[in-house]
C-alpha cells in the first residue's frame, strides 16, 4: 500500500471553524482516525447543542477541553494516547492583538510542545492569519515567521 494511503491517527484542533470542519471531513473521508478537541461551549454555525456538534463532525471522535491550557490539552485531548499527526486549524475569533496572541500564537505553541512531548511526528498548522487584518505588530510577525520556514530542527515558539 502506498505510504500516502495508510490510515493515520490524527488529532485536530480548531475543528469547529470553517476550515477545521472541512479538514475533519476530508480526513475522515480518506479513512483516517480523527480525534477533535473543541471548547465545551463551542458553536458550529448556529448549532450550540452538543448533539449538533457531534453530528457536524461525523466520523470523528469529539473531546472537550481548553486549547489555551497545556494541562487540559494533555488530560482532555491527548489522554496519553498515540497520534501520528496533529493538525491545528486554530484561529482567533476577533483578530485583535490579545486574542491573536492567545490563540494564533500561544495555543499553537502549547499544541506544538504537546505534540513534541507525545512523539507526534507531524504537526500541520493551517492558518489564515492576516486575512482579516493584514498588518501585524512586529513582535507577532516575528513569532509567526518561523512557522513558514521548512526545517528539520525542532521548532521553539518565541515569546514576547
């Protein structure tokens, strides 16, 4: 079997957003075992009810936790289980500096650290950062720039 056809166990963050939902559906369609960590009060479109969240992420296992809390990410998300890849579709809701720093940067840094600690070999960051508000302050731009570079060296997230 072709390596690209092998089913993988994939952990997805940001699954309730437009890009996240499409990513989850694509992974499930291709036969991957998908686990999503979403906020306990996450909304998908106009559907805040838990049953609707599960229905809209059909085929994926849904877990509830706080992506901005490294302990919740480990306890409620990874649960000490093995994953082949982590796909982050996390995005701040407002694009405001505080929200962007907390989600687009820091939560992804926590996710990357958790992936490295869990020996996850692939970390994919799907980001539309700068689409809403294309001008970033220099410190945030510096924090995001390393994501765009290809390197086999372990990535370390810069802080302010």
